[in-house]
C-alpha cells in the first residue's frame, strides 16, 4: 500500500435531503474522510449535513455540479488528500462500489478512474442509453478513445492533476470536459464497472434536459472543431489501462464514408488530398471507409465526377434562365448573371454533395451494422 496515496470521498449535493445522509454514512464505512459540497440547497439539506461527520463546503447560491466538484477538490488539497472519489448524493451511485475504486486508484494513482454502468439492464432509461451513445461518439471524435460511459459521475480523481487541467465549465458538462482535457494532456483513463440504481429509490435528478443538453451540444461542437484544427499532445501512458473494443462502431464508419463522399463531390470527382485525410485522422474517423469514399468513388460505383458535373449543368441552366430576366440596372447585368451563376453552382454542388454523403453513409451503416450483428450471432 502506497502511504502517499490518501483517498477520500467527494459528494456534491443540491436538494437531496432525503438521501444524502445515508450516502454519507455508507461512504464512511469505506473511506475515512468525506467532503460534501452543499451547492446552494434550498431544502433541509443543510440541517441534515450539520449532523454528519463530514468536511463541509457551502455555496450560498447554486453554481452547478462542475463548480461544486472544483470547490471540493480545492478543499481536498487543503486537507492533504491526494485523490477523491466523486459520487452523487441522490442514491444512484452505490457506495458499496467504493472498495473497487480505492483498489483501482491505488493501483493507478496517475489515472482517472471512471465508472461505467451496465446499459443492457431493462431498468436503464432509454434517454440514458441514447445519451451514452451520443457522448461516446463525440468522445471518439475529440480524443480517439472509446470511453464506455462519458457522463458517469462516479470517478476516482487525482486532485492535483485535475485541478491542473484548468477546466472552465460549471455544470454537468464539466465531467465530459475533464475527460477530454485529461486525455489531451496524456493522463490515462481506467474504467471499472459499477452498479447504478434507477427508479423510485433515487431522488429526482437536477439535470435540466433543455439547458444542459444545449450546453453539451455546444461543448461537443467546440471541442470537435479544436480537435480538427490542431493536434494535441498525446503521450504514451506509462501504465496499462483498460480499453473498450478498438473496432470502429458502424456509426463511425458511416460518418467516415459520408464525409469522404461529400468531399469527393465538392472536389469535382478528384480524390480528396492530404489535407482532407489529415482532417479525417484528427477526428479519428475510420481511414479505410474515408479513403474509399473520398478517393475511389461512391455508392454503387457512381462516379463522383458525374454528380459534380450535374451540379454545374443545373447551375448554368439556372443562370442562363436568370440572364433573360429584364433588369432595371443594365450596367450591372453581366456581374449579376455571373454572381447568380456562382451562387447556383456552389449551392448545387453542396446540395448534391450532402445528399451523396447521406446516402453513402446510410448504406455503409446498414452494411456494417448487419456484419456486426452477424458476427455477434456467430459468436453466440
């Protein structure tokens, strides 16, 4: 046992008076210190916390889960903790999983230890499954890692390393931001299975479907753009880590094919050049499907050149038609015709490129999905 590793629990709480007490007591069976951040609760949470042997941090007003965890990490550093295990106060994270986190943290003190839920259980809400798949897709684009459960808040965090990431987001998207920033900065991630409680035993979540999903969408868009525009450091981990399957999921292959076909049409049938390939690589798209769609042709062998020429023909006919329209400013007539022609050409090429990309992407998804299902049936 490494005596320099000092582990505690960190519980952000907002209006969870009926559950936070039992969560704290269960945590104290496995760790010696528990930090609770009361993030501006307006129910009787404050009264409950005054009777529990915890290190208490209070926010006068609600600042969001991300701010609560950052406050808890700063408090952990002041109390000499090197690692904290974060879990929710609403009863959806089982404190009985804490020994597994403690073992993983001690075995991999430089890593983020992330819990992942079993989404095959019938008790898991459909929205949670969809959210998991969407987050995993964007995580692969931004980092190249296939994280099983990007949004799970049950984690073991090295205090100094996470505080050094200079995260900025304040609410639920903080958890995804931490993963992205950690992987960009070469901090390894270890994943362990956890039990998750759904149903009437847990209190109503403070997750706001509209506002928080809008923030998640903006975060994913901005980080994906950054990942595509520049290459972030990716040091080779010095410790073994658990990883998911390295095979690209069907949706990833479909996006690679669709983007390749889109670029092929936009380049008037010429193979996408090295910049396009580098762009795809930075988004961690499947290289085989991207190269095939971007350089060898598109669905059913239809040459991309023909589709691009079709767009040009349509635009020329449209511009010729507009050229016959009488104008009240003759001196600008020629410029207007050419401007119309350029606009129509660009619009037609982009339109046909989008349709082509969608068709090929959908076709690729159906084929790869069928192959995956067949492989799973053969294995069983």
